[in-house]
C-alpha cells in the first residue's frame, strides 16, 4: 500500500501508463501537470507537430520542380 498522503499525491505528475500505473515523479514548476521528463517530451512532440505543419504549408507553394529552379523573370529585376 502506498504511504503517500492525498496532499503528496496532488503534487505528483499526472501521467498514466498504459497498464494504469501513475508516474510518481514530482511535477515541475514550469508545467501544471507533468514532471520534467514528461513536460520535455510533450514540448518536443508539439515542436515536431508544428514543424510538420509548417513544412506542409510551404510544400503546398512548390507545385513542380520548375517552381524551385525557375530563374527570376525579367520584370522582377532591380532598376
């Protein structure tokens, strides 16, 4: 049986493993729900997701290989 009081459990990470166990690491001061490790892991996942969305957005602008290597038109040269 756990010797943690309800007050002690309130300050622990809220991550739950697939088998129902809970993380027993204290929460970090920078994240309201997770310990340092889980907060860092979540931040990396969010950064990767944002990067993927940004790359998808810019890849829509490139519709053909010519769009990448096309020389500038004469109208766009400086005066």
